[in-house]
């Protein structure tokens, strides 16, 4: 679920938090890194369980409507129960492994804050996407899948109330939300009618080596901070250290650390990854500046033999 770029961002966040708090405890930052990575999976579970709760609320809505004496808008649809019988939605709502995981982690957020589910449900009912689906004579897994993906992309994911709720819950989720939403859309697209329950519960990291990489990158960047500082100074003669933005300095130090300490990661991968991170988390001018510094350093390291690379490398 987490790519190496996501891991690099997590390490960057940890180092930035350390700089801001002026807490030099490496052990504390290692713990923060693990929690931050684990919490990304919690966020995924919460977003997925929001679909589960929407199904539950939709069922209540339909049941309530059948007991009314006056007609409602749903009565005008060919099949008022079409949405609650949506095959993909039922797959998620009835997923016992997901229910067990939520119970184990005590993730009952939507039960405690049902108002957010109601807001989303109301928007769905009023949307053209929902109305077109309910009025459509087409029926099949593909149609069911398409409407859930559409509703997620256009109503659920962009909802400001949900975003604010996640932001208030955990600050690191601000950067995680787009990643989790994009990943979930890809997961929903790959789902099939015969998909097993564990399909919706992917592993957070590809393998144990990813966590080793995360800890090594954090540790080696922090423990050699003064060394990386000197490397940067040598390539920015016209820049006072105070003029380099903190986030730019962190990105540069992490990139230098990776170039010199991770022989299995190709130079090109390192340069491209940190340049992309700079573009996303810093300014356009900063990314140009970082690219220039790293390019000079990489050429110097190669010419002096300091850049030792081997193997196929991992991203």
C-alpha cells in the first residue's frame, strides 16, 4: 500500500516535527515514524468503513420510507432498493474481515460521529449520479462498481467536513488523505464480484525491508546532520544557511544521505524521488534549487568514487 515515496515523505515529516519541537530524541522520532505509518492504515480503514456506514444508513432510509403514508422521491424509482443492493457496496458492508479489523482496533468513529455519515448520505441522495443510477434500467456488477467509484470521487473524497474531521483527529492525515483516497479508488476499480474479503485489507508495507529502510533513512539522516550540512554548504556558496527553507534543507539532507548510504537504490531513483517531493511540498523555486544542488553533488560523488551503487535497486 505504501510506496517508497510515501515512506520518504513520512521520514521528512518526522524530521520536520523534530526541528519544530527542538526535541533531539531519536528514539521518540523512531516511535513517531512507526505510529505515523501505522496511522495511514487506520485512515484507510476509516475511509473504507465510511462506505460500510453509508450502506447501513441507506438501509435505514429505505426501511423508514416503506413505513411512510406519504410518497417520497425514492418511490418514483423503478427499484427503491437498488442502491442498498449495490453489489460492490454489499461486498464492503458484509465483509467480516473488515468488521473484525475495525472491532479489534476499536474504530467506531462513524458510530460516534454519525452526523458526518448523514451529511454524505444526504449529498448522495441529491446528486445526479445517484438519481441517474436509480433511474437506469441497467443492472450488473460493472454498473454498481462505476456508481460507487463516481460517488466516492465526486462526493465523498472532496467533502470538506470529512476532511476537517480527519485533520482534527490526526495532523499527519492531512498529507495522507489524498494518498489513501487515490489508493482506495484503484482498489475499487480492481474489485470483482468474486473478490475475496481480504482483498479490501491489503498489507500496509510491501515487506519488512520497507520499515528497515524507513528507520535507517531517519536514523542516518539525523545522526549525520552536521555532515550533511557541510555537504550543502559547499554547493551553495551564495546562500546563507538561514536563507534555505527548513523543508528544503531536510529534503536535501535526506537525499544526500540516501545517495551515500543506500547502495541498492539507484542514483536516478533518489534524484527523481526527492525532486518530486520538493515539487509537492516546497515551492517551484525550491525544487529548481534542490535539483541544482543534488545534480552538482551527484556528479562530484561519482567523480571521487564516493557514489557506490549496486544491484537493481528499489523505489
